[in-house]
C-alpha cells in the first residue's frame, strides 16, 4: 500500500512537471481595475479602444445581429472581438436598433465575437449552437461550448457572416475586464 501511494505520487509529480505552465501572455493595454471592488458587467468601460495601434496588416469582422425576442433594457449594443493569442478585446458601440456591424482595424489572428445590449440587457455570441435565446441550462452549455473561432490572415483579412445570437449566454468571462 505504501509503495503504491509513493509510486502514484511520483507519477503525478512527473505529469505536472511535463505539462509546464502553458500560460498565454496578456496584452499590456488593459485598463486599471480597482482591487477593492469587484466589477459587475455594467461597470464596463464606455467603449473598448486599444491604446496601441496594431502593426502589420489589419482586417475586419462583420455580421448581423439577430435581436432576442424580448425588448432589451439597453441604450446601445456593444460588439466585441477577443483576440485569442493575447486576450486583447476590440470593440465598438452601435445604436440599439442597428442590425449589422463591422469591427475594423483588427490585427491578424484568431477571434471570438460577442455582443451585449448595454447596460442592462443580455449578451450574445457568434456560435454554431443554433439557439436564439438561452432558456435552459442545456442551452447555456450548448452556447458556451460552440463559440466559433474566426481566423484573420494576410490572405483572408476580412470575415463576413459573424452573426450574433445565442442571447443570454454566459459570455462575460470573455469580455471583462476589458482593455
């Protein structure tokens, strides 16, 4: 029994050592967030505008916003593209009744796209879930696990068709805190 426990402990230690940290560097353009308060989604900065101008070729992502069936208590819609490699978030604000968007000036990379009826409405995302509005925990899981990644490259700088639905999903972990 003692030998088995020791062997298991050594195996686990070797496994952890082999995995490494694998951490992704985070962009240094983040907004200072006070440590004495916890941010609620409505405490989000007005508009996400990167402070460093991206270098190299730039691209765009555009799509249609399929509104949820219930009127949203919002003054605008905020659309975000999160760069997977750095976790940097790019965004824009559009009128609440606008149904299309184009995020421009994006560096090449892999993105996920989200929208939020700001300040008190629901968030949505570009997914493959085929769900208009999250009504159950199964829908929530389906939407969160079906985010579509958009890859912008020098050969394909612009992406069209990143349509937003899957409203009321839990996407704030991807867009807050925002740079």
